[in-house]
C-alpha cells in the first residue's frame, strides 16, 4: 500500500514478501548491487574504466571523463576502446596517435597481463594507468593524475641536490644533530678540517661520542667532555646560539657556531680562522706598537699610563728627543737613520730597570718612558743620567760611526699632575726648556715653565689668524747675471707684519708654520702672489719662490703651481721653485713624480742652500736640477783659501753638469769679483739689492731697460 511502512515480522509483511517470486527478488538485489557498485565507482578518487572481452566499454566514472577531458556524450557504454583513444586524439588531449596508444596497450590486453604504465598528455600532465585483466575477459583500468605529486617529488629531489651541492661546496665544516642528539648530516669539509675519514665519524654518533673521538684522534686538546656537553645542551635547550674558538692540537684555530633547529636538534659549523686570528693579532699589535722599533706607540703608552695612574702609586714620565738625529739622516740616509732608531730603542729598554717600566716611541726621534715605583725625584734623575750616558755612546754600523745625544723632560706623579694629559704636557714643557738651553741634558718640570709653551701656542694662534687678516707680504730680492751685469730675476721672500707683534722675522715663524702645517696655505698664497707680480715684469725676468717639503708632500702641490701659472698668465719657464735638501731627502715616488711633472712643464727647479748638508752631490745624481744656490755661509768666508776652493769646485761642477750656479749673500765688490773670475753665473745679496717691494723692483727693472735702450 502506498505510504504504508510495515514491520518485516508482521503477518501482512510476510504475506507480501512471500508473494514476490525468486527471479524478481534476484533482479532487485542485482539492481541494488549495481547501484552500490556505480556509487562506489563514481566516488573513487581515481578514474576507472571497465572493458569487456570485445574491448567495449562497460562502465566508466566521472573522474575518468574529467582526467582525459572526454565528451560524456561520446564516451558511453558500448564504445570501442580504440574509438575512445581516437576521441582523445581528436580533442587534442593525447600526445600520440590512436594507433600508437593502442599498440602500447594491446600486448597487455591480449596477454591478459597486469601492468602499470604512464601516459603524458599533451598539456604535460602525467597519468599513471594500472591495467588489470578480468577472469571472464576484458579488463579494468585505474587512472591517477600524478602530475603534482611528480612535480613535488622533482622539487624535493632538486632541493636534496642543492642541499648536497651546498654541503659539498661549503667553506665551513658542518654537523647536524637530530632532536635525539644523534649525528644525521656531516659534510666533507668537516672531515677535511679534521684530516679524518668518513669512517671516523659515522652517522648516528652522539655529541659526547664525537668529542671523545676528536680527542682520541689528536684533533682536539683534552677537555672535560661532560662539562662541555652539559654547557652545550643547556644553551641549546634554552634556544640560544653559541659561538667559541677551538684551538687544535696542530696549532690551528677553528671558529665553532652552534644553532638550535626549530624542529629540535641543532647544527654546528666549523671554520678555519687560523690566518684571520693571526692577522687580527698582528693588526692589534700594529695598532699599539711602532712598526720600526716594535716599541709601544703613543696609543699603547697612553693606555699603560692610565693603568699605572689607576694604581695611584708614584711614577715619573720622561719625554725624550734625540739630538743631532737629522744630521745622521742627512749624512748617511734614511736606512741608516732607521737602523739608529732601532738601536736607540734597544738601549732605552736596557736602561730601564723595572719590568713595569714602559718605553715607547711616539714617532720620528721622539720617545717616552714610564718609570714605575719612583720613591723620589732622585730615582728619575738616576734613570735620566743613565739614558743620557747609554744613548750618547757611539753607534757603529758597516764601518761607519754615528753620534747622537738625547734631551729629556721629566714630570713626576703626583706632584706635577694627577692625570695623563697634564703629566705628558708638563714633561714636554720640561723637554722644550732643555732643548732651548742646550743639548744632551735633562730637565725636571718646574712651575712657570709653561710660560714659554704659552708663548709658542700664542704664536701659533696669531700665525693661523694672520693669513685671513692679510698680514703677510712679499719682498723681492734681485738676482744678477754676473756676466752681463743685468738683473735677470728676483727671489720672493715672505714677510709677516702682525697687528700685535709688528714685523716678525721669518726665522721666528717659518719653522712654526712648517710644524703646524700652515706652511701649505702660506706657500700657496706666496706662489700665487709671486706669479701675479712676475707676470707684469719684462718677459726675460724669472721669479724664484721657496717651497717647503710639506707643500710638495701635501699631494696637491703640482695642481697649485699649474693653477697659479694659469691664473697669472706667467709662462712656466719664468718660474723657479727653490727646494732645500729636506725635500730631496724624501726619495718617495710621489715627491720625485711631482718634481718631474713640474720640470716637464718647463718650471725650473733650484737646489737652495747648497753645501750646507752632507749629501748635496748625491741629490744632484738622483734628481737633475736647473740651478744650485751656494749658501751665504760660503760666500761670507770667500776670502779664506779653503772656502774659495770649495766655491770654485761647486762652480766648476755646475759648468760640467750644465747647471746654473747662483751665489747667495754677496755683499762686497771683492766677493763679486772673485765669483766673476771663477765663472759663477749669478749673484744675489745686499750688494746687488736688498729685498724690496714689488713696485721698487719694477722701478729698478724700468731703469735697467732705459739704460739698455740708451746704450
């Protein structure tokens, strides 16, 4: 009855059931089974297709249609397998022809053999096909799209390849431990660093076993393994990275870093930093020591002094400066000077008695000493006398004998100051006083000594302000051509007319300007001014300008000269640069390159004060100059036979080398006559003309021109 639901056990129900025939009941059960089968097939995650013995399709599910993008209206039960293949070709999904695809399957169909193979579709997807024969004939095929899975596998494989390549090419050794603390990764670089084999460190070893093996193989020095493992575990458990240096038995140093991993376990890297550590140590040493003598430098000395003052115990500071060291450099050259400084350093170290005493080199020929544990000024005085005596003894090298002395300034702690700056300043003031009173002496700091230093600082301050105040002037001293009797040029001489000091002698300010570096600015100003003046002189007149070593070493001197010439319009061959032996002593490539560059432009180079040094002839050999100027000290004693012979020799040397010779300081007609007979080219001095203003020189030149015209 429609809508009636009866229990199976009721009489009515039994009657109804008993009224159904066996064939109908079987048909209904078969239909139910077919429905369940169809539902199961349709809900499979894979594609499925079943064929009978005549190769006709019995059933397929939706996934099969979707995988191959087939038309469900075409692919229906009863369609031949070959026609399905052709349909897939027609719609462009197959990457081969129907006959080729069929040929692949035919052996398995005919042989009723199970098989699994792949098909790559035209869109690149990969389909795995499982062919399974049916006992009554036909077969079932299961289709699975494994494209993404294969892509993931390929990516994973590529990641493994990259990981392996990275491990193999790492500059660092690497160990990786699992969350259980066992070794799971170890690269070849680690084995190389340890000079070990793979069998020495097998995967699965614990951290403790690794350390034990490293010690037993003589790679690591003995250590407390339990303590080491405990420390590492505590840090890693706390999620902390840790780095340390490990000194190996063979003297190498490894930098070891341990980092915890997110999923548990940790990774350790090992880097050979032996050379880097040595370089760092060398750099640290160089930063605190003088490269020539290996003594502590000013920076290290200051650190040691601060440490000593922190102990609040009496001490003495000795500031030292060598006497006559420049003469050694001039006479024997820089290599000999360097050797001498090294010898002085050794003697100073022998002179101090306490291991706590510090000897340092501040630069040049300046040294300093910290004398610890001084009980009185007498202790410092004894050390000072010992230093004067030891340093003053002759130095013999390669058959040569060198002599230098030493001057010292002494400041005592705590009497002369409570901090490093005050003590060093007071020791320098005592040294300055000693230098001003004589050589090879020592002086203790005394109250009032700073007056001289204050005067020096005041002079420096006034000098620095003088340039901006335009307090500098140039005077010009004429230069005579002895043969023709004509004025052929002039030398520019700097004058400082201070508002507060009046006219300051060059002897009082030039040295200060050189020491403070102001000479570079002053020299540039003088060069520009002199070129501007000379540009208004007759075309055969030259201008001589003095140049200091500091100017040439400043790096921009050549540009300054070129700029001054270009701005004034003065031809290069009318400019003479007068340099002293101080410049020539520096044989650096930069100095020689600068002088050569200027000489190549046509600028003339003159060697000033010739004969006062010890290596003048050597300078002429190393760098060809256009002029040498005989120092006024020789001209003053020209009436003496020996001096006259030297002057004649220099004049003859100039003639041989094609170098103009100018005599400075000519004050009498007798001197000029002697020079004329000796063949000297030029003369300069009060007899020729006193230094004068540019306007006066201009008047002199005009008068000379008028005389020439009238003649």
